[in-house]
């Protein structure tokens, strides 16, 4: 029996890329709007360290409503705009990036019509429904990791989901990531999809993506700080992949009701 502690070594392309790492951020709502800011901070820091940084595509076909102010990162002047457009314009102006908004949903059946045919190195899903997660999982499972350039090779999927005061972040590998030989650790090449590892729990949930009419109504569904808390911790996990080149954790469960976070170890 292998008693060495498990660890996952980051795919080498993330550490030494020839181009900015392509990131598809799927969902620009409560968690997605905060995650975009986390990605912008990661991008700035990577560039300062001599890394090419990130190139982000933000997918969302929804528009900003009155209920989105406050809990999500939108202002009154942005009501009626596409969420993805409002957020990307703001980030590009503030950070000097050239990231792209996609006012279409990220769906398996529409992949051919998306930028880069939906391909990216990292996928981050901040979606409201279980059905959307399974659709993303099927789309990623059908991507060919071979015979493709490194700059569009699918590597990781980070899924972020939450209830009113709790949530989770799960990091997965889309295909097995080649691991170096190690005498100190048991290198884990494959991190399962959230839809594979937690399929039973996901299928037991009911999809409820009906829009709220006001911020007060929205706060009955999701607490004010659950989304930024998930985004910050998820951003920290992603940052560790770049900065440390390895991780012993592949996600976490978070409960703001009792302020507890439970990490999920690789392996």
C-alpha cells in the first residue's frame, strides 16, 4: 500500500506557457462577477512575475436587473446591459486587459459557434443549475486533448456552486495530467469531475434559476457574502496552481452559518 501523501502537480503548460492561459469563465452572476475580479488580480500578479498571464472569455447571456445590485457587482447605470459586457468593459478599463465578453450561453450543442470553438486551458463554471453542470461536463468530456495546440489544450475545470449560506469549489482535470516521479509524494494525475464524484448529491438537488424581482428577495435565496467568499477561496486555490506548481487540495466545502471551511484533499 502506498503511504506517501497525495499531491497533484500542475500541468507544466500553466507554469511555462508560450501564450496567455486561456480561461473560459462561465456565468457572470453572484459568484462569476466576483471570480472575474479574482482572475484579474491573478493576471496582474502573474505578469509581474514574468508570466504571460491570462486571457479570459466571460460567458453569460443574461442582462443586469434591479435585483442584481448589491449582491452582484453591478451598478444602477448598468441595468439592461448584458452582465458579461458590463463586467468585461469595467475590468478592461481598470486593469488594461483585452478580455472578451460572450453574450451566449456556454452549451455543448453550441460549442462550434463559440470563440475558439469553446476551447480553453481552464474552465470555471459559476452556474445556477444542476443541468448546466452536467451539460458542461459532457461538453468537456468530448473535447479532444490530443492533436491540438497547447494554447487551446483543455486542462482543468473548476466548478463553483452554492446554496444560501454554503457552497463548494471542486477542481478537476479534464484529462490525466502527466506527473513527475516523486519519492516524497504520491502524484495524482486525475481529479474527477464534480458530476462524477458528487453525481448522487447533484441529482438530488432541484434546479431553481427563477430570477428575483428585488435585492431583498435575492437575499432570501443567497446570503450577501457567500459568493465573494467562494470566489476568494477559489481564486486562492487557482493561484496555488500557478505560484506553487502543486496542490494537496482540490477544493473545499464552505459554510458561512458556522464559519467553517472543510478542504478536499487530492487522491
